[in-house]
C-alpha cells in the first residue's frame, strides 16, 4: 500500500519520543561513581554511593585511584550451606599492609540507609569498629544479617554491582578450602587476580602517598 512521504515523516516524529524512552540510560544517577574491577575471569562494574556513604566511598576510590587493588585478589568465596548459589565473595589487599591506607570511620547501614541486598558492595573489616581499610565484599542474595541492628554495628554497604554479576557468581562457585574461624573452608584455592581497577566517571584523584609494594625488595648478599 502506498503511504505518502509526508505521512511517514509525521509518523516518525510521533514515534521518536517513545523510541528515545526505550533506549537504555547512559547517564549515571547523580551521587554515584562507577568503577570497573577487571579480573582474570572477567570485569565487574560497581557503582559507589558517594551521597549516602561518603567516607567509605572515598576510601574505596582512593584505593582505586592509587592502583592499590591492582595485582591483588578475590581470595574468599563464602557459599551458604542451604543454597550454595548464594553468599559473598571477598577481595582486596588481604593482609598486605604495604598497600593499606589508614582505616576509615565506620558508616553503619542504620546511618546511611543502605541495605545488604543482592549485589551489594560493602567493606570487610576485623571485629572492631572503624577498622575497614582495603578489603571489600560483594553479596549474592540479600544478606540482612550484615545490616546494623541494635548494638550490632554490621558492615558498611556503600554501593552495588551494575554489570558483571555473572563474573561474581562465577567467582562464588570456584573451589575453596582452608581458612580458620568464620572463614573456615572459604579460601579460594586459586585466587582470582584483580588485574586493574579504574573509575568510569570523573577523573582519578590519587592520594600521592608512597607505594611501598612497588619498591623492589633488597636482595640478600651472597655469603662470602
């Protein structure tokens, strides 16, 4: 059926607004900064919530901008006994204090309003408060027991995964062993290397602090 050109043009103008709305949004929600975590098994993209968890976000971004995560690992995969498809993966500097920045003040979920839902990015820490530094974890499945409740300070959620959850689930499923205490049996047999982390929004802001892990270690002198 012949359709006049002017009618086609008019129809296109009617459809264009709807087509625009159907396109995926390319702009990030204000208050968030996206970070790409490139690993040996794929890339995970997280959005760091600077508006609700400013201190924790600034700490994480400092590690990213200083490249303190580059060459570290995802070293823990904690699967739930009742459903191994759920749990968390943990990565970062582990016990390499050469890469560590001063601990960040704890921002509990009761203060930030953030919750440990599926794909939440949060800070790992020792048992005491205000001790989180360069280790983080990602949840697979909602984990409300990590939210602050009463006298329990919980963990500091500060973002969420926006791309690469298939990589996260892959890491959760890799073989584990060893470990002690609450980490017993949860240490990844062949740790997943974090090759590089970088901001996807805005310019990097390195701290300018010394990077001891890049300084070559002195070789012992041969015995005479």
